[in-house]
C-alpha cells in the first residue's frame, strides 16, 4: 500500500502486549511479546490459542494449568480484546 492510499484508507492495527510468567515463560523462552493484529476483532481465547497452541499440543503446557489476566484482572472467560490491552499467561499458583 503506497503512502497516499494509506493516508486515505489507514489500515487498522491493534497492538496487544502479552506477558509470560513462570513455567509459561520458561516453555516459550520469553517474558514479553508485543503483537500487532490487522484483525481488530480478537478474543482472549483466540490469542491464547495463537500464542500457546503449540505448547498445549506438545504437552509442554496444559490449558487447565495456565491462568490468564487482561489488564491485571484475572479471568477464565473469553472476551474481546481492545487495542492497548495487556494480557498475561501464567501457571496456576498456590499461596499460604
């Protein structure tokens, strides 16, 4: 797309910051990834599958043992993501 076309019809890109903690970070070999999506209709479960699907399929991670948060709020429900959201994936933890 040339500069003129981009000015007239700007391509909508949604940027999401994804953080990884504990075993999730160790498995992926990274702690943070910034993703740009041309599709602005991204859900949390779709993002989880996109980022962690290979680790789930190989058995390196278990879907049931990975928690999720969006903008520092713990969630188990699928939801639409917005540009600028911060999503975190981390292992189940215990406290005492």
